[in-house]
C-alpha cells in the first residue's frame, strides 16, 4: 500500500512539474534560409563597341605674317570597337582589379568647315584620325549582388594620323604615337553566372604632338587631343561562381 501511494504521488508531482520544465528547455529554431549571391572574383574577357568624340586644339606658333600664335579648334567623331582581358577580386561589396585592352577606331575630323567659311588664317586643312589604341587600367567598384558600379583609370596609348592639305603645296601626312591617360566609369550586370553585360564611358587624353618640319612647306605646329568614348559590351567571366549569403 505504501509503495502504491508513493508511486501515485510521484506521478502527480511529475505531471505538475512538466510545464515548468518544458518552459526552461531551449526552443528549437529553424536555420535561416541561405540565398546565393554573385561573386565577381576571377578572370574575364570581353568585347565592346560604340562611338567616340574627339577635340583637337591646333596651335601654329610661328604662323604667316600677322597671324603668329593662332589657334584652331576642330572636332572628330566615329566608331570604336575593341576587347579586354582582366582579373578582379571581391571582398564584401568592394571589387578591385586590373584590366588590359586594345581598340580599333575610326574617330575622324577636320577643320574643313572653317576653311570653306574662310575663317582660317592659313590656306590649308588639318585632319586628325584616331586609328587604334591600348589601355592598362586599374578597376574598382561596388557590387550589389549581380550589379556592379565600377570606375577605371590608368595608362593609355593612341595611334593618331594627322593630315595637312595645302591646295598649292600638297599633302603632309604622318602618324603620331602617343602615350597618355584614361579614366572612366560604368555599370555591369551579370546576366548569367558567366555572361556579363556592361555600359561604359571613358575619357582619353593623348597630350600634344608636334610637327616641326612639314613636308609641304607649312609652318611648324602642334595639336592637343582628347577623346570621350561611350561603349556597350559583353564579358565572359571564367568560373561563374556564386557564394552563400546568410
């Protein structure tokens, strides 16, 4: 009888204590969902195309009698196409890397309109064409998953062709290979884990080239050259990885 009473009391006591014990036990919580985010790290290669606008400032330090140190400004426009190879690393939302590229250009222009209007102080036409170029750029940006806002800056090379045409003494034509600077910005979006579309603006400054002894008898002159280029392109990213984001 005593054993029966002891067992009954124990069961009742355990029943009363069960809710309190349950309250003290740690609750099981479901692990947070894992969502993939795009990783911009790795090698990439791509192509691009678009258009450019050039500005040219010609200065004739000697000039004909009464026109010493005169300056002529003229513009150029045309198509640009090229490609690049790069590598970048992502840490958090910050992306940094380096990129090497080359391009073909048909950006071409002259002061013919000023010649036809009779506003030039000399009887010749100057024309400048950007034929090709190359770049070695640092690249940095901020990534928001598959979207990347980036900036570039560094060294640029340009092959320019200048032509001076005199109606009496003929044509003086030469190539000027210029080392300069490039800077720009753009936006890129990872369409897939490997294919990336981008829109980019780039500014080039190729400095000033000099023509000290024109073959057609013109006075020595110099030309300063800058360009603005807008392109769209596609890059292929090798690896195409994504990382887990909690």
